[in-house]
C-alpha cells in the first residue's frame, strides 16, 4: 500500500525536526532508496490476453477492452500459479489492461512506474503511447500527465514481448526449451515486479546516487534535479543515524546535477567496528532526507539511506572496512514455485534474507538474477553482503553485446547505491561467450564489461567472468564441485597446493586464468561448490553434483566440504550451492517451499566456524553478532523456516 492519498506532501516551510522525524527506512516501498510519502500500488487483477497470432498491433488492442478475455494477478508472470493463468507454454507476446483513478494536480506530474517487464514493454495510457523499454530486469517510468482523461478514469495497456527461444537475450536461468531441463527452469515473462503511481512536483529530485568512503569517514552524493526554469533552488540534505543528526547541509542548485562529499570527521573508525561503519554484523544505516527548496518553500522531499563501508582486495586478502574478512556466501536463485522470479509477497523477501542469516552465512550470491530492490534493502537493513550477477545470454553476437551492455548499465544505475553489494559479476561461467579461451572478440567483451563496470563504480570488486577462464578480475573465483573434502584439501589446503591448482588443475575441465591474467596477489574465492542433492526416495531426475539419501548424509556432506575450505589459510571465502531447491534442481539446504532439510542450528554451527584464513575471527567479539556459537538464541523453532 502507498501512503494515504488524502495527505500528499505539500509546499511548505520545514524545520530540522521535520526532516529528522520521518527518516524511517521503508523497505516495502518498490524503490526504497528514493521514496516519497505518497504512492499508489497498481498490483492486483488486470485484464490479460495472449497474442500468439500477433494481432494486437494491427487490431489496435491498446484501444479495446473486448480482447482481454482473461484476468491475471500482477506482478506475477503468467507462467506461475500465483498469476491465476499458470500457462508455461510458448507465448511470445502478451497484453495487459487495467483501469485506475487519477486526476491532474496543479504544478505536479503523474509518473507511472514499472519495476521490471521481461523482456520488451510498450505502454499506452488512454490510447496514447507513453513508453517503450527493452530489458527484462530493470525499471522504467512514464510521465502520463498530458494524456490523463478529465473524467478521472484512466486506462493503462501494456504489450510485453519475450521470445522464449531468443538466446541473444539476457535470460539467466529461464529455459528456452518447452519443459525445464538440466539446471534451467520455467520462464518469467511479462510484468514481474511492482507497477505503481507517483505524484511528483514539476521541479523535483530525479535521481540519487550514494557512494561511501570509510577511510575518508564520509559519503559522496550525486543528485540529479529537474529545475523547471527555477533559478534560485537549494538542496537540503539531513543525515541521521538512530536519531542523531550527523549532517545538515544546504547547497545551491546551479544546474541539473549536484555532487557533494559529506564527511563525519568526529568518528574514530581505527578499530574497524565503529558504530558508523556498515557490516553484516553491524548493519549501521544512515537515514537521509533530501529537500528541494525554492527560497523557504518546499518543492520536493524524498527519503533515502546510505552507509559507510569499504571493500577491497589486497595482498591475498579480501578487506571489509580495511580489515580481512572471510566470505561465507550461499548461492540463491530467488525462484518460488508459486510465483517464479517474482516474490510471492513483499515479506517473502525479508524472510529470505533472515533465513540466510539464520543459517550462518554473511552474504549471498544472487545467481543469474537481478533481484527486487526490496530484497537488497533487506540485505542493507539486516546485514548481508551481496555478490550481484547479470543474467546471461547464451549466444554470442553483436546483438548480444548491445543488449547485455545496455541492460547492465541500467542494473548498475539502479543498484550501485546499496551498501550491501560488494561485487559485480557481468558474466558467469563463460555463458554467452562460449569460445572465450579462443576468441579475441569474446575476450574483449569480458574485458570491456569489467572496465565499464569499474568506470561506473570504482569502489567495488568486479569479476569479469566468474568461475573460470578469467581474462581480468579483482578476485580469482573458482567453481569446484568436488564431492569430497579431501579433494578440496588437496587443491586448496595451503598456498603451495592452491598455486598448483591454479596452474595445473582444471576444476570443471576449464582453464582458470587465461593468458596474460596472473593471480599476483589477488585473493582466491571458491565461488561455487557443494551442490549436494538430498534424494531420500531415489526419485532420479537431475542429480546435481552428488547425492545423499538422508538428512544426516546432507549435513555430513556439508560439514566435510565446508570444513575443508575453512581449514585453508589460502582462500578468502566460499559460496555454497545452494539455498533452496529450484524445480528439478534439488540441491538446496531448503526445499523450494523454504523448509529446512536439516536443523538450521546445525548448519549455522558449521558455517560460522573460525576460518584459518582470518584467524582474528576467534578473538573478534564483533565477528558473529547475534549468532555466536553457543548463543542461547534458538533458531530451530517456528522461525527457522524464515516465516517468523
């Protein structure tokens, strides 16, 4: 639900107390880092129609009601049961229609927002074309003020095109075959993230971008402003933490973009765990209120948040806030049986983050999915680092290059203000660049995406191609599905064995570092391993990377493999495959319905053992937060499913 429409933000004067009082982070807002108090959710029933015969455009369906012969629940993809349609067949073009009530307001504009529509979207309001967008994972908006009907009843129509068999389209794990096979699953087509309305002033804040500098004790802010011919605008920025004002500054707005650094010099962060710094153990957020002023008149006010933290790779170590940090990641695909890539409800995103923390992990690798911003907001708030990855295409071509690059830039623009994200992965396992080891154009694409990402966001880690065949990277990442801990010890148990593995052994039968790419002092992370399938009934199907017949067998397999890496002083972390079962992939620690297969506390005790690579964990009282080994907190009761 949005805010009460009867109480919009109005032009008024403001006081410091006003700006501090309303800074609660709203993680259920579809855009948590740039929210206004008033918005309207358009989720719910919409008219729906398949257009298998491509009759919609010539038949002018954007002006008709009679062709919408079905009802769909937005924002669930039509392939999912939650949509009410539940048709997993090939339907490349679908249409949506909804009526809503809205009227024009003096000196305001009405924006229609889409969180994500897979893959191409054409939008009409009252028969007028208002937006076209290509890219299935990123948001877009349309200013619909000029096409509003005076009656107050408005009609929005969306045509979504998503070709199931187009392998040049960034699609992630969505299958291009009629039925899910191997590690690919049912598709998510059309609208799959929130649709919402927002009244905004004509002169307004258009976008915010936060970056942080832990060593410099501050944050950098970039604000884009629509001035609307006003020449005396000022921008007031109030930053607070737990009610304490950290900064209250006002800047002149001389053009459409303002860049400022805000420092907090009074904070001592020499110990690495200052109350100002963000980490999974101490997710200290800084609330922000941004107010656009014309003299003393408030034109616009938006709410946001940021945090102070740093991440880097140096001398064989990964550093968080300047201190060695061992990553305990779990791979998550964000797929639900009832709703596919769309979350079944807003709170499911919180439950997912909480469950990952309950299992003892300090981070998550978002695999082949650009996750809902609300999930990232929960990672920010509850404390979980994120390894963010671009969904892959599977055929190399100039069209692939254009699509991948354009959408990746939009992903970075949307998400680079989230403090939880510490690493970007534009390519995974050479998907989309299958001849990477032999093809200079494909290698050039990986290198270009790496450097483009560093240019957009120089303060995070970038892995050009996660898993193997790495021409350029900040962290050497290895995917190794050895089924026994003894094999992992032989490969990564100490520095000598690690170097031998990088030089001579090929996990997955792939070269790890391409010619010209040396490890030097880059840290090494085992970014996929495990993948044990619990198949108690011997049902067959896709068996993953090893199988066991009992929950005890799964727990012992987890202990064997994880302990082997925790005992190595030569690796800086791991990512276990995977969090949940996903259709025929049954190698999750949880079922697809998010029920733990083994006791959560037992997994947590293994996951949080002290790592040989960062022995300081043993004496750092801040290392485990509320989940220290031996903690009296019982997480194996009802809340262990993540529903608490």
